[in-house]
C-alpha cells in the first residue's frame, strides 16, 4: 500500500518521466468479475508483466481505515517514529533503503502477513491502542490474500495448470515469507532544486541523470 502526501502530489508534475516509445494503450485493466478474467490475466502477464485489477472484492472501508491510521503514524514526530525502527526486518524505516547505504525519499512500515508472528515493533506503532492498528492491518491483509488466491487460481486456469491451487497454496502456506509494506512518499524539500538530478522514491540504487 502506498500513502502519498498531498504536497507530494502537488510536486509530482516536476518529476521527469520517461514516455514509452511506440504504441502504448495503457496498463491493462481487468475486471475480476469478467468471465474472461483468466484469459485476460494471462495475456496481461505475457505482454506487460502487470495489470490493474477492478471489482477485486477488497472493501474500500478496509483500505481507507488503514490509510488513515498509517497517515496518523507517519505524521508523528520523527523521534516517535524512530522508536519503531530500525526494521529487523519488520518495523519502521526511511531513506536508507539498501544494504550499501542506497538513498531514497521514502518512509515505510514493513509488517509480517502472518498474524501468528507479530513483531514487538509492530505492536509499538501506536502506544496508546496498538490493537486498532493491528486489527486494521489484519482485515486488509486477509482481504488482499483472498483476492490473491483467486487471481493465482485464475492464472493457473488460464495456463491450463493442474491442480488449480498449485500457485495459491504457496501463499496460503503458514510458513510463507510474504510481507506487507506501507510506503509513504513524504514531501521532498530537494525536489525543486534537483535541476536534472533524479531522486528515486524506492529502489536498491540511486539514479543520477
């Protein structure tokens, strides 16, 4: 999940973007309720490698509640946020996003998707009532997992793979190492002074142009 500040949105137009060469009709949009969804998913993966999913069944209230709570956390004083870091690997982190000291302009919370394994740092995100945040995270993750199971099984159907749960069972496995990351792209004070220098938001290296 990405939490983007309004100020960052206002400055977004200042960032240089690369336009694709040749014809590009846009990111494929797939309706999960479409009877042809399995075929469309496979085609999108083969041609683009990603797609936008609509009518996915993840309640908007789950997304809105978690986004609000995440913003409440990221709006805290830096000294308070630092108490939940550094990530080990779970917890709060910012800027230093790579093993070699790579720098990005980002803050994040990295959480385990297995409710049975909870980092002590996760529980300390909101000192006053951590259960509210934990509940919001769990509701969202469970809903997204159900969506992921369905997409993976439709993908298997579209590829003619049997059994159809051969992919989804990897995510369902209790020992799965999947994680959940909340990214926050805060306003970047250096943005207007970049003058051709491109500061990445997330990645393992920093790009200069």
